[in-house]
C-alpha cells in the first residue's frame, strides 16, 4: 500500500515542481521582451550629401548630432549615400535631418521614397543649406518652406523670437548670434515662423521687416522643422543653437 501511494504522489510532485520551474524561467524573458518593446529607441537619419557648395562644418554638425542622440538615447545613422532613401530603409527612422545638403542630391526613386515617408507621418529637420537644395523639385520647395537666394558676410545679428515652441523656449524674446544669414525666395505662406532676423542689426538683409530664419509646418502627412542657422563650425558648440536643433528634431519625430 505504501509503495502504491509513493508511486501515485511522486509524479504529482514532479509535475508541480516542473510547473513552478516553467513559470520562473518563461515569465522572465517574456517580461524582458515586453519592456524592451515599450522602450524602443528612436532612430534618426542624418543626411549630408552635397552636389554644390560643401560646408566645412558638416563634420562638426555630425559630431554635435551624435552627442544630442547619445543624451536622448536615439540611434543615429549618418550617411551621404542617397540610396538609403528607399521605402524599406526609411521605415525605421523617426526623423530625417538634412544637414547642409546642397544641389540635386536625390534621384527620382529617392524623391518618391521621401514623399512616401512624409505621407506615412515622417519628420524632416532641415539645417541651414537644406534650403540650398533641389531647386528643380517643386515638392521639395513646399516641404522645406523656402529656397536660399543670397547671403552677406558672416556676422552677428539679433534674432527675434516670434513663437514659443520647444525649439525656442530657452531663447527669451531675442538672441544675438553670429552666423551666415540667408535671404530666401519662394517662401511658402504655409510656414509657421519661429525666429526672424532684425535686419537693422546687421548688413545685407533683403527681406525687410519679415525675415524668417527658422520655421515649422505640418506637411504632406508629416512634420517639418527648418533652421537657417548652422553655417559655421562654432555654431555646433553653441548650446543655445544645439538646444534649438535638438528640440526641433524632437518635435517632428514620428510617434
């Protein structure tokens, strides 16, 4: 009788122990997967190809953006290879930064991929010469909000804050900064101006009392932020400018 009882109890105890072991070993990895999904890193693409004037500050800009990415735990890909602009590759990026791009940097298929990226809720942040780019592509003009027309010599100017926005919240009502100041043409009436230049504070402005130098807009299903600052290497060591760029990128990121 005792032998029969032991034979009956032993499988039950073994099954119970196995059941408890399964719970402890399986639940842990499942929880880990769930948490890692919830904390998925944002990913940004920094594109700095040039087919016209090439800014010497591009390496400084990439380094500064890498530091910004690191402090935000963003994954950053920096490239000048336009073939990355394809539908599949762009899916992973929460935002694209156009860093001092010049000339015609996109082929037809790449243009179509960028348009689709925006239609799917993507985000573009353009820095400085992103406005000196793709003059033969009307959609790009509407996206970026204006084209470069001319500029005077590098000099200090007073920047007026026109709208409180995450990219301007740290600047007060005005900011004196040294940079290369673009005059623009074909400015879209749809842009929402963040910063304007006070043309009385420097030489060579050609846009009068309304001279936008940073703006944003919702466009084509996505979001766009542009700043005309960022010509000089020194700009990428200026914490005010870097906060302006960082928060501009954050605001256009795809959710």
